[in-house]
């Protein structure tokens, strides 16, 4: 893409269905941040009543970096078990709740609403704890008329995972208690002007062509679920946390106002269906979310397999180079047999980007070349219901 068309994007008029406008229509009380972890930091800081120690319950199936704000605030991360459906093991949650628990966090993985969300919230309410709706993956997903991230007491959403922008996230203050308690810190809000880091992002983006043509829609899963970011050998989780601890870039805010949220959702849904048609009926592969409910804007297609390397190799050979297992777990989870399910899920779930439609012929040829994703060549079975 040449820089003049990039400029055209930046100076274009805000779109009536721009991402930030859509969020505003659903929810008035949100604050912008550079990253989801920064939003989580301010949210948690405002919820805790004293500076004394406290703990926060988190699903064991979670990228290691998400606990960084807790470390900074002196809160104990207390992991709870998840079940095979990625929802919480409620009896384990119950066992871990105590008088020091400030909040419990649930996650709308891959853009889909978390199983047993309401039961989890009720359990927390019994103990007088706050419920944080971690919606990092699902900025535009709406479930039964409600924008994901806007349930529970607080919610966070990562916008930079949706589009090719330098950074961007929001903190939703959902309950009266969370609204009353909230005090934004100096890392809240949108930066005053387009600055040097925005310019560097643009130069790099133009140089690497990520902003080419309609990449505003296409690239959204490139840094899929931020896990490439999270597994980068370059920066430690704490370095990445520190880098995102600032207000949202002005350039991000501009772009977010100028892209059509509905078009993004439509494109994602169509691509998800196409990937589902390709993968759903193959032995050795289990599409983790095979129903695509109305309103959901998927972030990626999660597929479970006991042979992730074979699937990844076939995808790579078919031109999909940025699929990967997800996420990189905290060491304290990986080394504790209590969390065997989360560890297994993290080893076996491959997140496939859905910015493009799959190339069936290329994928089939790649699979035929490698051994099957299982024990013998992958066989297509009779079609099942599509999402
Ligand atoms: C479930 C989940 N929550 C929170 C975050 C943090 O979001 P951010 O990278 O915007 O800080 C991530 C990042 O990947 C995530 O996967």
C-alpha cells in the first residue's frame, strides 16, 4: 500500500459504525487504554478496598502475561481449574474463594461467550467478590443483545487484536459499584496527538505491507490473541506489560473510528464458516466451537488435535503461517498436575487465524503429503451441521 492511501484512511471521516461508536452505543462507561493488561490494572486497583494483600481468581488456561498487573498491584494470582469446554470448574472455584478474594476473572475465549458465565458470577457474588469479564478476544461479539465485556462488574477488551493498529483496549465499568469505585490513573485515556511511536508504527506497517488493501479487515487476527506477542522470545511478559501501560495511541483511536465494525464482523463470520466447512468433519480434529451464535465475531478458529505439529505443518504448507498452539501458560500452571486439563488444552488447541478464507485444495494436498492429523490419512466424513 502506498502511503497516500494510508493517509486517506487516517484523514477519512469517522464511520457511523466505527468501532468506538459501536462500543459507545452499547455502553457509556468505558475508558480507553493502550493494552488490555493496562485496563485490567486500573480496574483491579479501583476495586480493591485497601492496599492489603488480596487474591484474584484466574482460569488456569490463560497466557502467562495476564498476571503482570496483579504482580504490580501486589495481588496473588490464584488459578482455578477449567474444564474441557474451556469454562470454569465451579467446584474448584468454590474451593479457592476466601475472604481475601477481591475478584474472579472469566474469559470469552476466541471471541465466544464463556460457558457457565452466570453461574461463575453468582458464585463470586455469594462471596461478595467482583466479577471481571475478560473479553480481550471479542471486542465486537454480541451475545443475546449484550456486548461481551460489558457483563460482570468490570470488563476489558483488546482492540489492537482486532485491527492493525499500534495499540488499544478499553475498560468497561459495568456495575454501579465498579463505576463508583473507578479512578483512572495516568495511563488511562487517549494520547493527545499522533506521536513518534505512531509514526514508527506506520512506517513499519507500510514497509511490511500490513496495511495493504483492505488489511484493516484482514489483518485482525495476525497477532492472533496476542499469543505471538506472548511467545515472543524478544521481550519478557513484564517488558511487554510495561510497554502497553499507557493511554491509547491517537492513531489507533482515529483508525477505530474510521472502520466499519459491522463489515469486520460479517467478514469474520463468513471466514469462520468457511474454515468450519473445511475442518469440522476430519478425523483427529475437533473444532472447539462448532456453533457460531448470532452476533458473535470470532477471533480465531480453535481446533483441538493430539498432533498439533502435523496440523500446523499442513496449515503452513497451505499458506497459513501464523496458526499456533495457544496460549503459553504460566510456569506455576504448567508444572502443577492440578491443572492437567489446562496444560493439555494449551498443548492441543491450535488457533487458526480467520482473516482469509481457507484454500481447500492447498490444505488437502498438504495433508495428503504429511501423514494424517491422527494415525492414517485424514479422511473427510459426511458433513455435520455448520455454524
Ligand atoms: C485472555 C486474555 N486476557 C487478557 C489479555 C491481555 O491483553 P493485552 O495483550 O491487550 O494486554 C490477553 C492477551 O493476549 C488475553 O489473551
